[in-house]
């Protein structure tokens, strides 16, 4: 079987891009606003100017960090099973994040989401087999902002069993989120051995690391929790206007992050990821559904896979749309991104359910996107040419009668040869469509959302684990002035 694959760059161009990225680490260097990271770099041989907070990183130092970073690792579910493989060309999807608004079905205006919305999101995402991992996709507006990051994770741990893509909004909240994860895992050692979550860590373009992102990088490394770099140059605004130029900047930012991370603890898992975008000069927006954005994602993925023998694990924000409601443009942009990313072999794509420049979430879009994901995964599975002979035996069996429906070969093959979608995708006769209510895809997706929520069953968390999670969340919520958690009682 030959796996279909997409590459935008020649091997020579990849090498040139990598060389230039290493050069950028030395000149102009990387600005780092965190003393601990500057100390790590300086002690390892980087030239550090404390007044400008610029570190000039020698290529040899960055290459050593790349060598110690693992080429692959797994994320595990609640049952301790390896579910997501970051490495090679394996492809997985998680919902996009982090939405500060939610789009209700048929509403023209979005609104601020609350705890109940996040709970329903987890229920739906858990029930979609095409979606490999959860994400802290929804920022709840009914809790203080200072607890919004860890509160999302708390809800996912209560309601979900899939692996999790998450991240912090502050330095101090990593410790809270790690405490929640350890509670479910049983110990810090168990969590490091079988990580349930990966943490997004975002440098600021161009070539700048804030105190929060550096602290998160170092904390992830030292606890053994995987980190996912999310470099995001904006083409023509905070990065070069060309795809290849911004890909070089992306590579330099990732290399600097890997260096800090591996200096904190060599061998800790880290992902070559990002959320860059083109910049629309007409509107000043950053379209995630633009073709140049998708090309940049696939291009930096190709560079990450070539940065060393075996490459590095990869990630991208793909499969999302810039629309404000679920419409034809939503499907166009989401499908294009998911399919291109799958062909590029991006290990984890964050995007299903997300629209409006990564700011708004739709449960109906998530259900539709799950079907897109199913098709994308079928595409990269390729054409199975293992049968011997390829077709002679079945063609001769059926002969000129032409009825392959009765053939054992058909019964054995038809399910695996095509992705068979749910009724969210209409493939019926027109009269049957009318008989079923003549619903458009948004209406069918809404019906599916309600069905999934009704069919959801909570994960089998031990009662003492639930009590400890609630106690941790209550304690930290009360510390910021929230006496009572808005989360609903969980029946198990």
C-alpha cells in the first residue's frame, strides 16, 4: 500500500530553511523575558545580554537539544491505553481551542459560553469516534478569569476519558492543572509514564518568549508532561509575507523553545507545532481558512519532519473556518485544511468545531467536522493493493452478468474501502430526504448533537477520585473568590 503524501518543498529547500532558522538563533537571537530560561541558556553556552534580554544561541547548542528531544511519544486515555501517537505520519484530530464565544444552533449572534456549554461539548466530543482527543476548547465565562484555564481541564477530567490538549493562561496555574492530572493518574510518576495531556506553549512572534511561556516550557519538561510548541507568525504582519519566510521564522521559534525545554530536562517530549496564519491586508484579520495558512502549516510540518533523522512530532491548527455561522464556506475551509494536513502527515490537528478566527465554537460544526475527519483519515489510509490477484478472481467470478452485490468479495470489502458517514451526511434519494424532513446539514448536525448528549455516559472515575478533584477545584476557586463551583452534579 502506498500512502498518499503532500510535500511543498524540495529536500534542498528544506535544508536551506533549516540552516537559516539556526542562523536566526544567533543573529538576531531570541528575546527571553524569563530569568530561569536565560540562566539555562547562558550556563549552556549561549551569549546572553541581560539588559536587552536577548540570547544568542549557537547552532551546536540547539542541535544538541533537537537530538535529545524524542521523535515520538504517546498520549493515553483514562484507562491507560495509548490512543494518540505523536510521530511519523500518524494523523489525529482534536477540537480547536480556545473559544471565548459559542454559536448556538440557528443563532446569528454568538455568546459567552458557560459551564453547561463546556459540559455538553465534552459529552459530544467523547461520543464522536473520529475525534481522537479532547481539548480545553471552551473558556467558561461564569467563573473568574484567573481560574478559567484550569477549570476547563477540571471539567474535561470529570466528563471525559480521551487524551487532552490543553494549556495555561498564567505561570501559577500549571501547578493546579498538574495537580488535577496527577489526581486522576494516581501519582506524578504515573502521569509522566503515561501522559494524559499535552500542554500548548506559545512563543510570541517574532522570536520572543514571555515569562509565562518559558515557565510553562520548563515546568512541562521537569514534570515529564508533553509540551506542544504553538509558533504563530502572521504572514506580512508579525512574520515575513511569504510562506517559506514565515516557515523559517516558525522553525527558529520552535528551535529556541526546544533548546530551553531540553536544557530543563533532556529527553522530555515536545511537539513541533503551531498556529500561524496569513494576514488579510484588506481587513486586518488572520484567516485560518486561507489557503496560504494551510500551505504554511504543511510547509513547517515538512521542516519539522526533516529537522533530524526520524523527525519530531508535529501539530497544526487545521480543519477550522473563519465563518460566523455554519454554512457552505465553513465546510469548504474546514475540509480543505483537514485533508491537506492529513496528506502532510500532521500528527495532531486542532480545529474541529472552531470558527471565527479561533474565537468561537459550534457543536454542530464539531459533528460535521467529525465526518470530514473520517474522510481525511480514509484518504491517507491509501489504496490497498495487497490482494493477489488484484481483480482477476472477482471479475471472472461475476463475469458479464455484472452483479457484484452478491459477491463475497463485496461483502468482505465494502466497509473498509469507503468511509461510511452518519446521517449527518446526506447520500440518500431526494424523496427519502423529503420523507425524513428535508433537513439541511446544519439541522441534521443539531439533531446529532442532541442524540449524542442523550446517549453519553460519564467515565468510570472512582468516587474518591471525583471527591478529590472537586475538593481541589473548590479550594482553588475559593482562593479567587468563587464560593461554589457552577459545574452540575455528576451522576455515576
